[in-house]
């Protein structure tokens, strides 16, 4: 079996490649900048589609978040993949409550109507965000500032997402299912940052920003209106309590408990230590 992983260099793509490889699956790792062992795929360049889709029996899709008008792309890609039987689409928790300018709900509908054996993953916020996107602010300034209020989030490890994706792509029984994926407990950002600080051996702080001020700051930094709307929608979900849900899906699908933030923090403590 050959599985094409689109977004193979991303936060979920990397562990998906690893999880599939561990199962003995032939993985075709695709991205815009694939490196030595990957293949080139660009959502915005359809000439790159056919070579990577040819012969792929399974697809892991990370939709084109950065493409301004992404409607229809998932539909068109799946129509161009006649060999693919199983498809796993990465979505997110609360997708039905996001503004219409964010096409994730439409991408889900396109997967459902594709005629493939689809599985949709709706993960909570990634634990790995603290180690990639948020790490510089925590390491250099000792503080994280976000418009998340003090609401709780059941942060999920991307390795757990990958394990579920690998199961859905290689095992029977996961077709036509939507999986909400979370960590084992819900934590506020203040609690999460405290856990990171404990692991790093230093005090780290969290400040709840005003949502309007946060949006203004994004615009001043050069973000376009679509990006601002996207981020405001995501943080509104958090403040409204939509991300507090804790599910047992990871354990039911994979047979192992969801990884706790404490484990991720211990493994990556050096990321938050002062330079």
C-alpha cells in the first residue's frame, strides 16, 4: 500500500509519515519544499498533482490554509486521485462554528461527497504549538500573550493525531467517521504555561489579551483581513468554552492513552529555557 501524505513537513505531517513508516507502509511524503526524500506538491500549482497522486491508495490531506480562495480544492484533488480508496482529512474542533470565510467545513463536505472511504479528524489545539509557534516568545520574553481568556483547552499531541490517522489509513472500521481528538485533560493557557515553566526550570507567564487589541496588533504586523478573521474565530471558540471537551477517541482508536502536556513539556524543556 502506498500512502500520500500532503503537508509532510508540517506539524502533523511529520509524525504521520513516521507512524505510517513504523507500520511498514510505503509513504510518499509531499510538500511545497520536500527536501531530500520527499516529492513536490503545491495546492496552488495543479501541474504538481498528478505525479504524486499516481498509484497512491491512501491520502492524508492537510488543506491549503494559506490559499485565499481554497473552496473546491479538496473536491478537485480527490477527483484527480482515482487510485485512492481511503482519505484522512485534517480539520479542527469547532469547525462548524467558524466564520464562513474559513472554508474548513466546506472541505469536510467535499471529502464526504468524494465517493472515497473518508475519515475526518477534528483535533483540539496542538501541544506542539508551544514548541514551535509560541516558543520564541516564551524563551526570550518569558511570557505568552494571547486572546484566549482563562478558558480551558484539552491540548492534543500531534503524535496522537498521527497514530489515529495511521490507523484510519491502514485498518478497517474507520470509514465515514468524524473523530474529535483531544488530550487527557483540559487546561487554561495559564496552567499550560506553568507546566512548561516547571519543565524548563523557570517561571513563565501568560497574559490574556483583549481580542480587539490582538486583532489590531496582527494588522499592524502586516496580517491581512482573512488571517485576522481566522485567528479571531479560533480564539473566540476557546473563550466560549468550545475547546474544553475531553474525548477518549485517541485511546479507543490506537489502544494507548492520549499523551499529557506534562510529557511533551519534559521531552522539550530546552525549548523554553532562556537563551
